[in-house]
């Protein structure tokens, strides 16, 4: 029997109750759901498909895989950086149809 593979899946919790996975150990895993109940249904289903296709896990490896999730509140300062503190010399601007919503594009 092979050693189990562990995949860490941070889950962001927004004030409106929405839960989102945007960065994890599983390549391509992005999920947004409206409740915890929906998350526990969708996460294993989507993770299974991506582990098979993007990580080439066999059925035996899949049976041994462990998904480790931690829900934490979303905080704007975690993802939005001040332009002056960016390690990039300049960032492209993101423009919308109305100039009111123009902003600097940030890279994670």
C-alpha cells in the first residue's frame, strides 16, 4: 500500500456566507459555493476529477488521498497590495466600461 498524498485546500469565507477555493495544492481547483453544505458536496466531486486528470492519481492513490481544508475569513489586505510596495516596477491597469471602476491589476 502506498503512502497517502495530502492536499491542502484553504477555503475563504466571505461576509455574505459565500465560500471560495482559489488557491490549493490541487492544480486547477477553483470553487465558489453559497454554503458549507454545498462545499462538502462539491469539493470532493471536483477534487476527484482534477486529481485524476491533473495529478494522474490512480484509483488506489485516490482511495488513499487526504483533503485537508481550513476555512478562514476573507480579508481584503490579504489580496490587495499597495502599488508602491509591489515588487513589480509597474502594473497594467484594468479598465472597465466605466472609468469609475478602473484599478491596478495585482498579481498573487
